[in-house]
């Protein structure tokens, strides 16, 4: 334990305003090393002392280090701190610096801080190290940092520096931001590091200026981040970053932008972003689907039109998003990385589908020849929209091989069910073997009942179109859920946790079944419309009775397949239907393989197949057309080198 002269003791106490008494045995002299560098400082250290109020006086030219101390209030009520100052493993309730110039090394590390306030033109001239602390509340207002290290801090409340200038290198590595973060219009003079940082709430970096390199490697933005209109003058590294909602619209990258192995859990917005340097998007993961993208575009459109007087249509926003995906796609094609480019090409087609969807709303009342041409273009775009939607559901735009293969098996099984189901019904109900394979001969026996079924299907279809069937059914479920006596009875039978799990799973299953019913009703609706239209115009068309039934069955086959491909039902509509489809496919593959491709069956001399009858010829042709479309998608998806058009 060092002994101090009277002059040294007075110097220490003067630096602390002489407002309290410190046991001189708590003060010792030692070398204090800066852990971030080999530099050491000769300091007067004070360890294990509880302070109430500390006001640093103007007589402060001695180096001080506080270790394991407790401070109720610290006020740097001076113009300049002339020497180094350390706070290590301390508990700081409130620390305030107003207009203070820190001329030497300043460190706060491994401390618990309730309030940290630096404001009113304070400035750190050399190096500030606020490191590995747990900070409840921090206020940075009109201050300048030359070189600062905020690494490994835990910020419990919002971190919103206002009019702060970072003139030299800045580090926020391994920081945890538990609340909102805002670096709005903040200027970073040199390199900035946020590597391995964790952002739990919404983060704002809009209109920020990064004048040198910036590192966001392995960062997690859980609740979204906004880089709108930010400028990156140096290299920007976002490797292995994990983004939730992210907005880079109108951002400018003047140098390399590296998004290697970055995960986008939600739809990124790079609309009108400019990449003047190289863009690296290799192994970028896009963990969102068409529904998320459509929701994001609708949200951006609504928010923009609420604020701006000049309204912007939804198709314009979809086009902006498409441009952003195209930038990434072109960068990957430039690097000859077609596999990763296919993912962005898929998202580009998603945006194009959303954009074309608005063409139906642009149909005009025809008054001039130009209106007719415009409506023709809109009708053409509507057809393109339907085609893009079909390929999205069929094979996810040639990127999902398993999906297109499952849809191929589904088509084969559905065709087989139509063929064998028809002949099986005839075998049970008709005796004349010649009439067994006459399609309209079967339906004529049950025309009255068939017409009743058509009316019922039409009624369900119109109800489904007029009202949302799923929402109506869920409202009924909520009514039953709220009945107290049912709840009490179920809670007596089951434990509360088991009851909640059973009810939630039952609700999911019923909802999935409702989606399947919705698809089946729509599958029956269009054939019923054709059937009724034929019945109305039968007198003028002068066609035989069998044409009506042929039209119904063939349109039912095509519409059933499209609705099963489009269905929202995941369990019944996909899993159960696909399991049954594979069973039917393997049975056919063994017993009657020629029915898989009827035209090949004819070349092989298989004339015994029921599918070769004249009444089912139209069904065979439609099946062949659908099979050609699916096989084209299958081979294109399997090749993996022609996914993106050159």
C-alpha cells in the first residue's frame, strides 16, 4: 500500500471537489493498462468506495482509476478533463457530462449504468472506450467522438444518438440492443463496425452517411431495419447477416456491397437502390413466399399514399420491388452463378404477377379506338397473370423440383380416377356393355338428380364468391368456443394445457378442411356454369345431348386439377391427396402402365384400355396437353441451367 504525501492527498481530493472523506488506505498508485492496446497509464486508483455525489473540479490534471466503486451521481462540471479517467466494475447510477472536452483516454468498462448522459457539445478528442457495460438509459446529444468503442454493451432502453458525429473509427461489435435504435442522419467519418450485434426492436439507419467501410457481418435484425436513402461511400459488408424486415430503398452503394450468405426472413425492399460498385449476393437466402411479398408491397403502398399527396398505384410499387430483385439477379448472372440468380428471378416473377394483377382494374369504358387497344393490352396482361400464377403453384417458377414432380403424380392419379371411376360406375348400374363406355348414356339415367346437384354446386359457389367462406366458418367456431358450458365440460375431462393444445390443433385441422372444401366447390362451379350455359343456349346451338355431359366432365377434370394445385389446404389438399396419388400411380404403373400416357399406349398396341373409347377422347387430349406442360416444367426445373433466361 503506497503512502501519499500531503500534497498528493490534496491533489486527489481537489480533483474530487473535497465534498467527502475517503480513507487514504483505499487509494493506491499503480499502472493501469488499456486492455485494447499495450498502452499503460500511471494512475491513482480508488477501489471499493461508495460515493454519493461527485463533482469533478477544474483542478483535474491527475490520472484517476475507480474500481469496484458505487456512484450515486457523477457530474463532470468542468470544461476539460486533462488526463485519463477509468471506471471499471463500478455501479453508476447517473453520470453526466455537459459541454466537456475529454482530452485523453476515457474508459467505462464492465459497469452497471442506470443513466449515461453526454450532451451539449461534449467532445472526446482521443479515444473513448465505453465497453462491456449494462446500460439502462443513454443520451448522446450534440457531441463528437473521434475514436470510440461501444463493443459488448447491453442497451436496455432506446439508443437514439441525436446530432452525433463519429469522426474516426467506431465499434459496436457484439452489442445487444434490447429496444429501438436510431442513427437517423448520423454521419460516420471512418470505419464502422456492428459485427455480431443483436437488434431486438426496430432499427433506423435512414439517411445515414457511411464515409468509409461499414461492417454488419453476422448481425441479427429481428424486428426490421431501415436504411432508406442511406449513402455507403466505402465498402459495405453484410455477410452472414440475418434480416427481418429490411428497407434499402433509394440507398446508394458507391463501392462493394457484400451480402454473402445473408438471410432475408421477410421481403427486402431495394427499390430504386443504386449499386455503383460490385455486388456480391452469393448464397443469399430468401426465406419468404409470394404471400409475404404481396403483403409487403401492399403495406408499402398504403404507407406511401397516406403521407404523400401524389398517389402511387400498387403496380408501380410492385415494379419497384421487381427492379430491386433484378439488380441482384443481374449481379449473380454476371458472376455466372445461375443457381442463386434463379431465386431472385423467382421473386422478380412474383412481383410481375402482382403488377399484372392490377390490369383487371384498369379496364376502361370503351369510347374511342385507343380505349379498345388499351383494354386488349389489359386482357393480354390478365392472361399473363393467370399463366404466372399457374407456374408459381405448379413448380415455383422452375425452382422447386419436388413440387412439380408431386403435381405430375397428382395429374396422373386424377386422370386415372376419372377413367376407372367412370367405368366402375357403369359396371354397377348398366347391363348393356355397349352403353358402359358411352358417356352420356350413363348421365341420361340420372339427369334429374344431376341437375339438382348442379344447382346445389352453383349455389355454394355463388355463396363462396359473395362471402368469404373461411371467415364465416371461423366466426361460427368462435361462437361455439365461447359457450361456457362446453368449456367447463371439456376442462373437467382434460387438463387446461391439453385442452388448449387439442382445441388449437382441431381448429387448424378444421380450417385446413375448409380450405379443401373451398377448392372443391370452385372446382365444381365452372363446370356447372358451362352446363347451365349450354342448357340455356341449347336451342340455338342445336347440339346433341351428349355434348353437354362431355363438356361438364372434361371441364371438371381440368378445373379439379387446377384447384388442387392452387389449394390452400396443406394437410388434406396436399399431404393426404399426394399420398393417395402415389398409391394410385404405383398401382397403375404395375397393372396398366399405358394409361399414364394414352398416346404411347396406342403405339404399343394397347387397345383394351378404357381410356381409348371415343367418349373419352377429349379427356385424353386435355390430359395430354396438361401432361406436356407439367413435363416441360419438370425437365426445366431438373436441368438447373436454364432457369434464368439469358
